[in-house]
């Protein structure tokens, strides 16, 4: 059985799939990428505890700045700004830190809801109980009954029996949306390659790097796998099935092309919103309750006796002893009189005496406009229609006139991600056909078929019905111009122009009309 760690043992077999040979220039990229990844790993995992760490947590940054800044008002303000900037605008120095942040964001309720919306829209089950469909685009394979059945059988066997896509498709697509990438190892028996792929193994996203030929291209030279050690392993690209979000950046520190999740655009807003919510909760807990100020008249008692008298008053009005009938013990507890009952204090001659006043609680506790502002920005960053977050919105079908522009944009966004994700299975299936020898026998290439996730046909069907309704409505307006003795326009031209019917469809319709007229003429 083949796996990425035995690559050097059967590298020639793996290369035989596509006959890839690295050029000297590509080898330079390979060694450069390996050294870069190894150096990155060294900074992540020091060899001994005495080594200096290269990263700083938010707390470390606070302590470091507080030791260097002066204790003036301007310095305190600048310190607060520096801490805020480091927390909000800090850049992840490596892939593991970036993915850890994405996964932390995915636990936030609104973001988790958005991810689920993407998954629910992208993953659908058709009437056959399938989640993914194979479309043979090559006309020769479609018309050859034997070849078509063979290809469809291999696809059905691979997806349902080997991959078991119905069990894992939701989980895989969700991880793909959160991490921005997903990797699978294509496992096959090197002694019996003609069996094809026997299973696929999910590879940890944070431990494997795609190495591109150049930043502008999506062509991958190889993959670099970094385990728990410090050395990166070069993995042949034919052994790994890979899909990403299509969002990229360039890391100047590591000199590498970086893949981003769809959550990247909401990262800053998420940090601000989380910080603001935490501050709001802390303010309400600390400032919300009213406080009572007890002014106790101690007369002319000396300081020590006055403090002792104060402590006696505190114990008297805040705690009391009571009998617990359940346990039979004498216990102490808070005296509810301190909060719900009246107080009596003696007033001495001359007007001196104890009194109780109330400190006002926090003001503006119900103001959440700033939180709602950042929440709306979060929705825009996630590209989820705001109407989907409403709890009282009703779901209606069939009325396409109510479809908003945001919904249309969201559907297109989902399609882009699902198309890139489905290419993962196209790569796996093509490798399976190559190992089985079917690809070579039939001459199958990547352009001969498409693999797509089953779409949400409900919306598409109603949209198509609406389009046909509009087309035939326009056609009705031209009927008087063609149903005359001297028509202004050709009937065929009007039909093809307004109903968007091709020549092939027109000819087929004419043949069917002739057959129907022939049958009806004989009274059948």
C-alpha cells in the first residue's frame, strides 16, 4: 500500500502516472521551499526550553510595552493603541497560526451559521440519492455504450464504495470552507496498481504545503509535508488530491504563496466585534448594579475602636446565623435585609448619625448600536445575505421576483467554491482511471468529463420557469406581425430570436410537428 512517507521507495511508480520530471530550475524551487518550511518549523518548535521564542502573545506584548512606556497620560493612551493594534491587525507568521485563527472564528455563532449556510447550499442530494454527478463531455464516449457504462460504473464504485462520499461530504466541505484548503492522499497498492485507488486519507491542512511553480500560476510542482519533526518531506503531486478557495496572498517573511480562507475578509471585523462584546459584558457586570454607601457615625471613638465598630456593623447587617433544619447545624449566610429590608440607625444629639445613600448604576446599558454596526460589517465580509440571519423570516418558494441581488451574488459565490471543491474528486477519479489502465485504453483526458456537486435545483427550476414565461410573453407581442398574409418578420427568425431556440431544436420541432400532423390526419 502506498503512502506519502514511502514516496522515495516507489517514487518512480508515482511519477509514471504523468511522467513528470523536474527541471533544474524546478529543483531549485524545491530545495528553497523545503528550507523555508524547515526554518518556519524550527521557529515554531524550539529544540530545547531555553531557546528564545520568536512569537509574542497578546499578554506578552502588553507586559513588554508597559515596561518601556512612561506613566504619562499620552504614553498610557499610546500604550492602549499599541495593544489594540497588535491584537486587531496582527499578521499570522505561519500557516498553523492562521488556520488556528480560522477554526477559532468558526466557533463564533454568526460565523458558524454562515459556514453552515455555505455547506447547506453547496451540498445537495438529487432524486437518485447522489451528492456528486459525472458529466461525460466527450461525445464519442457518450455514444459508445460500452465505454460510457464502464466509466459510469468506475465512478459509482469509487465514490460510493471506496470514498463513501455520502458519509463525509458535509464534513469535508465544511473543513474546506474554514481552512481554505483540503488535502487527500490517494492510497493504492503498489504491487497491484490495476485495482486503482483503494482508499483516500485526509491529510492535516496545517502540516502540508503546496509549492507552486510561480506565484501567478496554479501549477503545483510538489507538496511539502512537515510532521512533528523539523524536516520537510517532498511529496509527488500525483499522490495528493488538493483543492483551495482560490484566494491568495504573498508572504514576504517566508517568500511563499499563501492560500486564504473565505473568513480572511472578516478577520479584522471578528476581532473588533469580539473585543467590543467582551468590553460590553464587563461594563454591564461591573457598572450595572446600584451600590449603597453606608455612612456610619462613630462619634468621638478613637481610630482603632472606630474601625472595630465598623466591622461589627458590617457583620451585623450583612451576615447572620441561622438554624438549618435539614442538617441540624448552625450556619452563617448573607442577610437578605442588606438588600431588601429597611435600616434603622440612631441619630445623636446635634444631628449626627448614620445614613445610607445610593450610587447610580451604569448608564446606556441598552445601547448596542456599535455592536450592530460591526455585526453588519461581519455579514458583508462573509457575503451572507443579511435576511438569512433573521429569526422571523419565512421561507417561500416559487416567487422569483422576491429574490434579492444579495441572494443571487451568494448563489454565485457558493458555486465558485463548490466548483473548486469538486475538482478534488475529478483529480481522484482521473488517477483511478489511470491506475486501472482505462484512461490509457480509451484515451481519456481531463477535458473529457466534468464532476460537479449536485446543485440546489429548486431555485434553478423556478428561475427557468420565470425566464420561459418572460420569453413567451414577448413572443405574444409579435404574433400579429407574423400571422398575416404579408408578414413583416420571418416566423423562424422571431421564434429563434425571442425564444432563443437553436437550429437543431427548430429542426427537431418541425419533425415532431410533421409526425403529429401525419398521425392526426389518419385519425390515430
